[in-house]
């Protein structure tokens, strides 16, 4: 009977047990000190209850400094230890493994839209393989939502205009509840779904029976060509000097994860949020050495298409595009300087006697 009404959700992810252990230890420590303090209050209430004046004896001076130090230092040590433990769990939850599979999620009143790296799309359901870390990059099309899977012990706000990331690794097959844990409008209670954790074999079978479109990377590459992004941004393995001279925007190969120098003097990390903002609001962060000529694509691309473009740009790893040997300088906008130097060479060659 009681099995039909569990007090706590299943522990179905790699760090669910660690989160539960931290939670229960905190409860035990809090309960212990609550009972201890309550017992002392009752004891002293009875021992030092109000009496007649003649029942009091002479008050002796008592040195309490050692006692005060004790009851200050011991709680300090306990709270610092619990803080360090909680910080470790938080960092583990916040830093996905480098080999995690990249999925994307879009929250919208009132549904969840998911994109698999293999190209499969789902609404309100998410199928994932057991035993593989899943990194979910999330954004919202309208208001603040919150991605919450109790069995995985993961909860993260999903914000409009920026990306947030959550990761998990399912440990056992099953169907697990997915909720929006942030009030998002009149139909908030219906913004629910399910996460299906499948064995690797069952997951591959599910992929084979589903309607799979192009992968995220392939979709992003198609959009890159459709919007003629290569007109300004180089993505090849190595461009000629002439191609470099014609570039009107920073090279994209090897961009993701690097530090980008801005015209304002700041530096930012080229992560998913930076790339997204560069697509939708390119005037916000102008790269040093380049003119603010890129148009905004806000309203021209959907959230899913932005995800595909971001995934494609992330896939452009390796050395930056452009002339070999320039490396980081190309990413920081030194192409205009290269163009000026090349123009000077052309001018000198044009003044030679045998030029013609």
C-alpha cells in the first residue's frame, strides 16, 4: 500500500544519491540542534523560573569566555564543512563532462521542444540513452520557465534571450516526470512532459523508427549557406590572402570557447550565449578591428534555427580560418591590418617597370 505513495522520487541519475545524502544530512543536523536547543530552553526555563526575592542566593561571578568560544567555533566548523560539501555538489551539477551529448531545449507557453544531435525533434517528451551524459542547452521563446526532473534531481531556469545549461546521466531505464517549476501563465500546470531513459540498444532502435531529419550541425550548415553568412565570415580550413582581404567579419573556425576582444575593450568567451547574441543582436558586442555592419536576424530565424546555427559554429573546431600562422590574431580582428599590408604590396608591384 505504502509503495503506491513514495515519500521521495526515484533516484535515477548519477548524482541523485549525492544530492539526497546532502539533503538528509542537513535535515539530521538541523533536527539534532533544534531538539538540543529546545531541550536547553525547557531545562533553563524550569531551573531559573521566577522565584521570591528571598529564595535567591548570592550571585557568584562565572567566567563564560571558554563556553562562548566553544558554542561559536563548533557551529562555524559545521556550517563551513556543510558549505564546502554543498559547493562541491553544486559545481558537479553545473559542469557537464566534455564528452556529454549536446541536446537543445526550447520552452514555450506551454510546451517543451527538444532537438537531438541526430536531428530528431520531440515535443513534451525526451528520449535519452542510459549511461551517457546529456547536456541540455535551453532557452525560452517567451517567459521564464524552469526545467525540472525530480528523479534526476535537476532543476534549472529557462530564460528568454539567453542560454542556460543543465546536464544529467540516467542510470536506469524508465519514464520520469518533467515539470515546469516556474509559474509561466494560465496553462502553467499543463506544461508537463516525460523523460524516457532507454538502454543504448533501445535508444538506437527508437532513433531508427523515428522520423529523423538532418542533424543539428547539418541544419546549421544549410542555414549558414541560405543566409549567405560565408559572404562575410570564413569557415574553411585555410583561406588565401585574397579571400582574407575580402572578409568583412571575424573568422569562425576555432572561434568557440576562445576569448574574443571587443571594440569596447572588454573580452568575452565565445560560448553559446555569445554566438546567439551575435546572431540576434550583433551590435551588442562588436569585435575589435571590425566594422558594425552585420544585420540582425531577429525575427528571421526561429529559436530552433538559432540552435542549429550555434551547433554548426561549435563544430568548426581546429585552427582559425585564414592565412596559416596568423592564429589568434585573425580571431581578434587583425584582418584589416593584413588587408592594408597586402594593398601596399599590390601597389608596389604595380609600380615595377615590368608590371603590366
